């Protein structure tokens, strides 16, 4: 891909009106050059998700995209850790932290074909070591499943049809391979970042033994109205106790904080939010 050709693609990719009408004709990917010679590949059909942010704001988006959550993770990550990026999309989080921690071992789980191709291209073009892409969805069972496509936001695809945004055209799906996290028999897991659009409980159920064994720190996106319910579920399912944190408030949150935050998020029309769960050893 020539530099000029890529610039043309980025121009087109940053124009929502073009993609709304010409989405089926869009080429699969373009790249943004960030942090020196690092090339990060993005999906050109994304209208409002991570790839659109990157095409619109270029290298700035590589840093700014969900920056508060990245900062929260970074305080609990160190070089040489094993980082699981579940629901990786185009790999924003993994590639961002890989630049900061060269010996970080990243395992990216993304079943959507065109997003997986972006991840593989980024790994290949930058000759990244200790970075592996798995083209599977993680759930509570192994096999094959229907994965529902959010046609407006490449960050909104889900195993659960009712999790698609209201702006997405209904009816499109792809068949994907599904595994349980426990099926992978990972010997070391230090941190899990999970953005699985409503399938969080399925992920935890399929990874209980891995979580019990490794006690990883976890940043998990959950429905803002169900944060306390998920917190209790996580502790009951794993048998572990957790401190929970949010970028919305300083310090560890208690149950009253989680209840209050539900109202805060509701008043701001925030449907999903990230919480950091730190096991109490």
C-alpha cells in the first residue's frame, strides 16, 4: 500500500457520510503511522467506533482513545506481564501498551474477520514479538456461534443480538469459533481487559479455573445499570474477593458507590462503563 494511496483511504475513512452510502465498496483497511515508524491498521467500514476515531484523529487517537482507562490499567501493569485483550477490536489497548512495555506478552481475542485482519497486519508490518491473535470468541462453551454485527459501530458486535445499538441495521451476523478461556490452559495471566458487549458473565463462567489459578487484575466493561450485580456475580463465581475501581471516582468503591454511580451514568446516558477489579490476595 503506497503512502499516497493510504492517505486517500484515511481521508475517505474519516468521512462518515461517505461510508454510510458507499460502505459496501470500501476497501478493507488503511493504516495510521504512530509513535515513530509504528503502523496501526484500521477498518475502513467503521462509522463510529475505534477505527473511525483512529482515522479521524490519526496518531492522537492512538493515545487519546479511552485514555483514562489506559491510565488506570497502566498503574497495574509491568513489563513481562501476560495481557489478555478479549474483544480486542483492532488492538488499540494491546498495541498501546506494547509500545510502553516491550516485553509485554499480548494475546488478542477478536473473532470478527475484518478486525482480525487489521490486527494480523499490524503485528506483521511492525514485526511484533510476543503478540498473538486468536480468531475466536470466548464464552462459557466451545463450538460455533452466531456473532451479531453492529453495522454502525465496529466496537458493538456481540454474541447477544439485543446488545446491538439502535443505529445498527438488524439481521447481519457471521459464524465464529467459540472457546472457553479455560480451554486454552494458559500457564500465566496477569491482566485481562474484556470488552465483550454483554457477554461478560459467559466469559467469566468459561474462565473460572484460569481466573482462580492466576488471580489476574481485570478491566471489564459492564452495563452501567448492572455494575453492582456483576461485582457480586464475579465474587460468587470465582470465590475471590475484589477491590473495584472506576475512572469516575478516586479510590476503591464500595456497594453504595456502585449504586450511586448507576444514577450518575444514567443521568449522562452512559449505557456501558469499565470497572477495574483487583483481587484481594
